C-alpha cells in the first residue's frame, strides 16, 4: 500500500466488529506514529491505550452517566461558538448525510440522540486511545497532536484496521481523566476508536466529500 492509497482509504468508521486487536500491533502503531513533525521536538502528546476490562469499565460508566442525563464541563470548545459559512454548512451536511444513511429523519430527535450515544461506546471498537496534552501548551503544540494522530490513523490503515477520531470525548474530561489517571496538568484532547470495520453497518456507507481545491488553494509563481 502506498501512502497515497492509505490517505485515500482513511475515513471515520462508525461501526466495528468485536474482533480483538493484537496489543503488539496497537503498541507498534502508536510508537511509529511518534515520528510526526513536532516544533522544537517538544513531542507534546500523551497516549493512553485501552482494551479489555478497562475499556469495558469506562463504557459502562459513561453509559450510566448518559442514562442519568449527567454532563460535565467540556475541556475546550470543540467547535467555534459561531460557525460561519462554509464551515457551518459542511458540518450540517455531514450530519444530515450520516443520518440519511441510517434512515433517521431530522424530526426524530430521540433516535438521533440515541445513535449519537454510540460515540461513547467507541462504536463497538475493541480498542481505543485517548490523547492528552500539557495544559501549558499552545495552538502550535495542538497542531502537533493532529499530525501525530494522523500518523496513527494512516498506520492503522496500513495494518488493516479502521479508526474514528472522536473529539466528543472532551465532553467528559472528568470521567475519562479518572479512568486513565490523567494528572491535573494534562488536558484531554480526544479519543479514537480502533478496530476492524463492520462493513455491514449502514453508518459505514457514508463517504464525505472534500471541497474543490479552487476554494482553498492559491498557487503563487
């Protein structure tokens, strides 16, 4: 597989088989990914891998909180509070496309909330990671996290695995922090589901589009 093929194949998978993932494969992926570019070689990421009993316990805890309607203060604003076009339109369009694949109409708010809760079960994935960063880091170091996580996702494709990066976990920083013994100086950035794609899951029929380069590319010279 070429790098171009891995980039084209990578996408957010929202339905996984229960097939276990070899811990050695997971460790290899997150270790190789650390060759990501990082300004000043700060390497600001910290990764917690979860499988088996720890992952099951976290899923159970989160499910109980959702059932009781409990919420927590998000670690950061996942989206700017006032998205403008075209960003707002793209976010709306991908949500409608996903629920369209699932056959859940816009007016069925209860069904949409119920399906969204699958995020907090990692869509059935047997493995997951959490990425956190020192609270003293700034936007350049958060960019480093993105480059690291992109490496993880591409290496997972190479290994025959699927992923879904999930910033929604920032909505439960206290619960996740307790589960992974997150020290107070580190902030939870995101989670990521990792496993074998369930190709029969209707959510995985979604194929998002990318904007025409004419919208964002300027060539000088």
